[in-house]
C-alpha cells in the first residue's frame, strides 16, 4: 500500500481528534472556569529521535494528549456572595470528589440544606487543613471575603478556602469540563487566597475560534479523504496494468 495513503489516513485521524476538541470548546464557551483544550500530535518518525516533541504537523501523526489552555478567562461581576474568581492565573480551588481531591478554577459555590459549601456539581469545597467547609443551616447572609474567609451574618467563621498552585502546572490533566487531576503535577503548595468577590471567571474558550477550528478541521478531513481515494484509484489502476497481458 502506498505510503501516501498512510500519511493521509493519519491526517484524517488527527483531524477527527481536532474536530472533537473544537466541538468541546464550543459547547463549553459559556461554562465558568472552563479552560479550552487543544490537541497535541506527535510524528511517528520524530519519535525515533525524541518521543517528547509535539508538533502541529499531521503527517504520520497520532494524537497523544489534549492539553488545556491555562490562560485565565475574563472576569464577570455577578454580585452573588458565593461567587469568587481567582486573581492568580496559576491558583486553583481544592474540592473533594468520589475519586479524591481535584482542582478547579470554577468559583460558583452553593450551600446545601445541611450547610455544606459545594460546587455546582455537588463536590465539597475544601478549606485550610483540607477540611470541608460547613456552617449551621439557616444563616441569613453568607458570603466569601477577598481573602477566602467564609463570612456569616457579617462575622467570620474562621474557615478559609484552600487555594493551591503546582510545581508542574502543565502536567495537570482535565477531568470533565472544569476539574483537574494532579497525579504528575507535583505536590500542591497552599497559597493565600486572593479573590475577586461577587465575580466569576468565564470560560477562556472563544466561540469564534472554535467555529473556525471546526470548519478548518472539517475541510481538511474531507480533503484528506479525497487524497486516500486518489491513491487507492492509482493503486487499482497499477494493479490492473500489471495483470493485463501485453
């Protein structure tokens, strides 16, 4: 089989991955705390020399990872007491999930009927000492201060949101839309919270960029499929010529 078919086919696989990434970015363009994804590719021939070198080329390539864009999103004021945004672009909130500790930029929190502070998905928000934050039910006014303190009816409860950074932030792996795991990112380092209160960090995914990527990937996929068809036609003709008696 022609090597041209393999080159085009690998490009088709790569463009399919790019389509999936673009679609996910568009779907989460309005999700607070979402960080856009980008697909990374590695050439098989490059791997012979250096397996860690990513490339934007799709020739003889395979998709290995999806990397989050770590640039912060725009801030939007909501006026809600339990909405907070991290000013430090590298800082993350800590939450407790069924899979263990996870990290997020999404700062839209809520109180359960029994007084526990959770994310919109129901994960417990962790305070200093890695303890869940909770208050007595029925408080009239609950808000979070710029330093991360939980304030109830105008008085501090002595509980503070836990925020952390990582020595290897590029190694953080996304789980779903707004959570990240940190198996390879190093030990988390606690930081002093610096928050914009009554504010949310919006998604950094641009709908316009997403649509552009989606259209480009779709067209490239179609073009490469035609290349595969062309090489297949050439091989069929060559086989016919060989088998035809002169």
